[in-house]
C-alpha cells in the first residue's frame, strides 16, 4: 500500500530521519523533497550505542549524496532523478561474478 501511494503521488516529501522512507520515495520515480530534521546526537548516541559501537551514523552524508546525485531536492524544489533498478544492478553483479575465471 505504501509504495502504491508513493507511486500515485505527483511529488513526495519525506522527513530526513529515515533512510528507508527516503529510499522508497526515490524508488517510486516521483520528485522527492527532503524535509530537514535536526539530528539530536545525545539521544541518538544513547539509543544506538549498542547497535553501532563504531559511532553514530551521520545521515547528513546520505542526504548530501541524494542531492548530489539529483535523486532528491528540498521542500521548495523537489527533484526526480534516474537510477538503475536494484534488481538489474544485482543481476549484472551476479553475471560479472559468474563470468569471472
């Protein structure tokens, strides 16, 4: 249902706190506007310390990558980019591995 709603929309605006939601919005093939959030490192460190002992993941790198690749924009200027379908990417990788000596 969620992906059908994303695909039916003219544009999708998604809060920046979820990599999954942003990824699904981009995959829907519609313009995406990122709704900025302010990271709370204190709360996040307490919550995620056991999950990510190497340190808190910085989502700003993900947001920047989406914007640089043209896959998402801002609230005022949503963007729609093109990317290879994940299944096509996986199939190509498997074919390369199987073709290797």
